C-alpha cells in the first residue's frame, strides 16, 4: 500500500495496491555469454538470452524466436583451414518464460575474435481509435544483441585431411605425379598438434583387375606407413602399376579418438 502525506496540512491519502505488469518485448540481454571452445565441439558455456521490456523486466509470456548468427569478418584465423567459418547446431530457439537457451552451438574454424549476433524479428498488433472506430495494424519489431568476443582453438586430433591431393591421372609403374600429403585435424578441420602417428596408404577401390600400390617398403598392396612430423605425412614414391580408371587411395591412422581414414581418386594411363 502506498501512503501520501501532505506537507501543507491537507488530508493524507493512500492507494491500496498498484499492479505493474511487464510490457512487450523491447530488448535482448545476454545473461550468459558464450565461452571459448575447440574446433568442431560444442561451446562449454552456451549463450542464454533474456527478453526484456522497456523497463528492463523479463517478459515471461514472450512467444518469439531468437536466432544466433556468427560474426567472423574480423576474426584472426589460427592455422590453415580451407573451410569457411560456420556456426553449427540449433541456431534458432523458442523463448520460454523469457529466456532463449542455446544448448549445442558449435564453431568449426579456429580463430580469435568471434562474436555471436542474436536477433529476434516478430510482429505485434497495434490498436488505435479514430473518429469512434478502432483500427488494428501489424507492427514489425527487430531486436538484436551482440555477444562478447570468444575464441575457438585447435582441439584434439580426430580426423585426417589430404592437404596435397595427387593428380587425378598418372602413368602406370611410375611414381604418382604430385605425391599425397596427409594432415591430422581436429573435429572442425583445424590442423592440430599431436604425437607422431603412423599413416598407411592402400588401394580401397581397384581401377584394374590386379593393380598394385607400390612404394617405399611396400608389402603386397599396402604401402609402408609414414610418420607424421609437424602434423604432416608426406608420401614420396607411391605408384600404381596397371592401367585403369577409378583407383581410390585410402589413408588410415590410429588417432586418440579411434582409427580414422580419408580417401582420394587417381586414374592410371
């Protein structure tokens, strides 16, 4: 109850109660900022967005969507990754009790200086009376909020990437033109530091009746493994003996997250 006391000797007055309700959504506030993470893995702390009215009160009955977009124009890349920077996961969520809670956002490319831009576009009805008649019109609203800066670092080794592809054709019995080079990457395709690994090359699809892969210390159709140094395995003398089209070379390595493979195509003339 509010009580008013006159300073001039007049009677006092009181109001039993005043009810203040929240208004329409007017601003987005980031109550939990995104955390740093590693390439291709979900952020440890996922962003949480609060929908507020003009007075700063949380709008409990807001029934709107909030979208997350990655701002990467000024991000400084860490290492070589040919993929464009992308945001993955559920990027549009429904507001519940005034909160939009993201749960699985992922950024692939390692870099410093990323931001998330959160937006909500929705329509509200505006009512006005003119000359005794009531008119209802639709009003478009666009709310946005920019997160604090965060970084994505290279994660643990989890995949192979053919950095240098062999030419799509070569001569039978001669070293493959432009020998393949293999790198170890994290889940986002970023080169990652790792202990030496053994990478083996073999024919996974044979383009000839009995084509064989030969090279340094080759046994049957499997070339000897090359040790990764500085995150790269450089083959130097792989060759295919029989003419054929559609050879597929497969590269395999046992990484900390299991055995992974990558393949490439080569035709022999």
